[in-house]
C-alpha cells in the first residue's frame, strides 16, 4: 500500500487532444519529503507529464490514475489542484502584461485564505522582499509586470519566487535550469534547497547533470518513449552524463 501522503501515479496514459499518445503507462510514487528527478531525451514525455498533472487543457488522460495525498487529482479543477498544494514552475514562464509581480502574488495568496480573511500588507511585502533578496532579485521587480521584458534567467528566478511565496506541498520544476547562467543556476538551486522539508516533495525535470549537482535528488528516473524505464540513485545521473541516453537504445535493441 502506498503512503497516503504522497503523489501516486498508476498506469498513466495521455496525449495531446486528438493527437498521438505521448505517455504510455507511467508508474511513479513521490512520498512527502523526497526529491525525485526525471531525465530523458527530447520527446520522451517529460513536459507532457508535468502539464497533465497540473491540468493543462491541451492534454487529455486516456487511462490511469493520479492521487495527491489520497485525493483523485484528475477529478480536481486546475485551481483545486493548486489549492491542494501542487505547483508547476514552467519550462517557458508566461508573461502577464498589466499585472505587477506584487499584485499577482498577493492575489494568489489571498485566494488561498478563508472567506473574510485579508492578507496583512506589511507582513506580505516584508516576506516578498526577503525572498527576492534571497534569490538576488532587484526589489524594483515587485512593480514590474509578471515576466514582461524579463530575461530567461529572471523569469526562472521569478518562478522560484512564486513557489517560495505559495509554499506548496508538491513542486514540479520543468527544466528550470534552461536559460540560466552558472550564477543564476546556483542561486535558484539554493532557493529550492532552502525549501526542502519533510512535508514537501519535488519533481525535478531536466536534461542535464548540472542542476542535479546542486539539487541532489533522492531518486532518479529515466523517461523514455512515454514510460519510466529506469529508477535508481544519483549513480544513474552519472551514467547518463558519461554515456548519454544512447544506452537506452542499446538496451532496447
């Protein structure tokens, strides 16, 4: 029996709506307190998995289940999944013109409060600026529109800022390392590592070892042709770094 406090995926099949299958029987369990990494070649289904779990409307589940702390994830709306503690840091963060970072974060946090309760503005801005300082972000970013005119690295830092403010139970990081220079990668990773806790889990999706050198995963999975084909410890990252993903083709042959 899987632990109740975990993200459990069983025999998950999914596709782009009216398109070809992409996920072909994913089985995965991520208990609270663990960091799991998923690696795999382009087109293997890594980003599709993250979008399906978070309820992206362009994808449909054709078979299988997913439970978040014992609740049917696919029975929830996108908003309900977020309120239940699921967070996605996008591979390509979207711009939200006309909405400042501060107002965006305040609205997101306000939506999680019981009806009638209000966010304390002084505490909110103190917390926001403190986390921005931790991520090396200029305080002026509070008054800039969400991701508008941001560099790739600034967008990724902003995603991690949102995660730190929302304080989710399960965080999916979809290729957070793409577009980051060495310094930004270190700062973003430090922000993620500061959030590691027994009550929080991470699913880190990446192509490269460099991110996992900073965010050391407890478990590593290889996703290939829509299936988890290998699960091991960090030694699997070392093997992929040395041999690439060609060893999967060799084993398949």
